[in-house]
């Protein structure tokens, strides 16, 4: 390595073959405990003893959960959990409600209303999440204690029959409100730490260069301010193999949806920087300048972990010919993201997870369960979409009738599926096109009502 350029290692070079000391403190490796490349809180599973020592690893435990505030909404909407979690995260919603897996609203406790009537009788109205819960609440003594007397055998039988005949009703919890404090300093330290681990795993000589010392000190010792490293990026088309020229983010989205974590590291000669971008569960994105003073050829390292299959890394590496025409890799905004931008990102993740992502997850479940179009499957798809549109309309203050949404959906082609395509698979090109057109045009119609002043 000379004074002006980094020597780029080939993708098949692994840290264990080159580096024998912790890239933070110089302690000899391997460590006793394994370190995740992508945090286990993010659904990350791949881990190694070959990058950092136990002492340095332990220092990061205080910031390991810094993105949990964001991630719990994504995992809830898509109904999956991380390695160390016992179950899919639940979301505390308005007062007496929680959102279960798939953003399904559920009462924390049954809600009881007792209205006195004539001649000492009472009208009882109970809201519960299931008939079992309602039966238990009404007959285990709680209601008797509130009324101040015990039920007769005849009354108990009447209650059992009433519960048995009760009809399910759609639960509307209103607009979800949450309140969290965000720590951007620790968020960017976690991002820097992840990028450094990816560099160490595939280009170990680079991570130990003196030009990465500032970001190493920031990640490990909290030296400096997050705004000194954070940047806003635009990523452009890059060659990830010999045949296709694709946007890196497109590759990720097409292959994995939200079930992936990724690190994209750009060596940019024109910017004289190495820039790293981390995407967490396909939704959360942060970018930092890893090093200044880079004068070598443009190159790209992409490390993707599939969180569904687990422990599977998909690395891409491309170094661009200095004599070839300029290929735009990445563009940065030299000012760091503002607090308002980052808060808005959090708000969008919350909103999207509760509505859009939950809709996609439910639709995915319907497709996997039925495989082929049937009248029942189409009914489930339609109801799923109607719930999504109703929530979106309410969240932006638009008054919409469910029958109105259903009529627009049919108008934009959904009715054609039942008439001409029963028995076809969801992978059929025509079916995909009709579904996409019907959903997109219907949603766009109602979202545009906001700009027309309808309320």
C-alpha cells in the first residue's frame, strides 16, 4: 500500500487469513465469543471470532439496541422476530390496545360497560378479543363482583349462549400514536461499527489503515459528533456482475423484500472518499464517510445477509477500470442529514409498517396459502386492501366509505379477475398486472382527494 491509494483485496480474501489482531485495539484474535456482523436485533445471524476482541465487543453492548425502536415496527408488520427474541414484537397502541404480529389490533383487557335498567336489571356490553376471553371474563366471578351478586345456573347458561352467538366486529383503534426519544449519536456509531466489520471481513487491510482511525475512534470511543461523519447519499446504477447493470438497492429489494440487511461500501476516486451505506431490514438507511483521502480506482463492495434463510452472506465486489468511461457510483450531500429529516424517516417507518408493510405481509400470506385464484382468495385480497386504504385515508384526514373504495377497486379492473382468471396462479403475468393496476390506481385516487380538499 502506498501513500495515495488503498490496496483493494479480492472478495475471496477473508479476515481470518490476513488479520490476527482486533482492528480496534490490537488485541490478538480469535476472541472467545462471536460477534455478529449485522446486529442480532436486526435479525442478523452470521457471526465470527476473527474481527474484534471480547473487550471491544462488550463495549458495543450499550448501543446494540439503538435501532430497536424502528425495528419493532418492521418485525411486527412482517410477523418475524430476531434470534434473541422470544416472540414477534408487539406494539403498544392507544390506551387499551396493542398491535399483535401483522399489525393486528387486540384489546389488552376486555372492556365492560354496565348500564342499569328498570326493576334492578342491567344491560351488559363487553368487548373482548375472543369468545374464550369473553366467556372467561363473564363467568369467572369478575362480573358477579361488579354486580354484587352471584349468577343463577339459568343466567350462566344464558351468558354462554349469548357469547356463542356473538358476531365478530372489525376493531378500529384509531390512528396509532407513539412517543420515543431517538439517539442519533449512538445510531451512527452502530452504523459505523457495522461498516467497519464488513470492511474487515472482506478488505481487512483497508480497515486497519490510518485513514479509518477517526471513524474507528468514533464507533468505539464515541469521539467526535455524528454530524462529522453522516452524509445523505444518492446511489446510482452499478455493475454487480458481468451481464446486468442494476441499482444496488433494486437488487436487494427484488431478492429479499424486508428480510435482509446490507452494507454498500463505495471507493470513490472523484470524491476522494470511501463512503458506506447500511440498510437495516430493507427500510432503515444510514450513510457515513468511512475515510478521506482516497485516490484509487472506483470500486464497490456489497454485503447482504438474508435474514430468512439465516447465516447466508451474499457479497459482491467490483473494481472499475480506470480507463473506462466514468460510471456514477454515489453522490453525497455534503451537509449531514438534519434532525427533522431523521425524525421524519422514523415517522415514515412507523406509518408504513402499520399500514403498507402490514398490507403486503397479509397479501403475501394469502398468495402463499392459496397459490391459485379462487373466489374466496379474491375476497380475502379485497378485504385486505380495503382495510389498508381505509387506514391510509384516516391517517391523512380523508373521510372515505368502504363501499366507495370497493367500487373504485372493481372499476379499476379487480372485477375482471373473478370473471376471467379463476384458477390461474398469482405468478401469471396478466394476474400480476391486473392486481398491481387495480391496487395502485385505487389507492392513488383516494390519496389525491387530500389535495382536492375533501375531508
